[in-house]
């Protein structure tokens, strides 16, 4: 069964409606999420809820650096790298290798 794929706008709306405040986008599907989650866990009393998102989760499901670059460009053009909706602020960080 294949994964449900949404548009960039739908993925942005998902992020805005989520209780997560920080979305961290990474390229790889094995080591990158583990590595960056370790960095977040090393910050004492991190006051934000965060989610590590791999490139394969993004619309188009091609994964890799190009998927991250395309989604970054969409969020930047939409002025949504930091977004506020209903009193909640959502921010995105992209890590590239």
C-alpha cells in the first residue's frame, strides 16, 4: 500500500494545525533523523515540541536533497518558514549534507 501524498499547501496546513512547534527536515531516512534527534535531545529543557521529517515524507515522495530544496523554496515564497495560525507559531529548519 502506498503512502498518501498531499500537495505542498496541504503539508503546510498539516504543520500549522499540528501541536508541533518546530519541524526539522533532513535528507536521509536512517542516520540523519537519529543524528538530529540526538542534537535536539541534548538541549536541556527544550521548550518546543519538535518533529524530525525525512525528505521522503514530502509531497512527490522522491526524497533527497531536491525534495528538501523544493519544499524550502515553496515555504520561503509563501513566507511560511515561520508561520502563525490561531495563536500558535510553527517554524521549520532544513539540514542539508
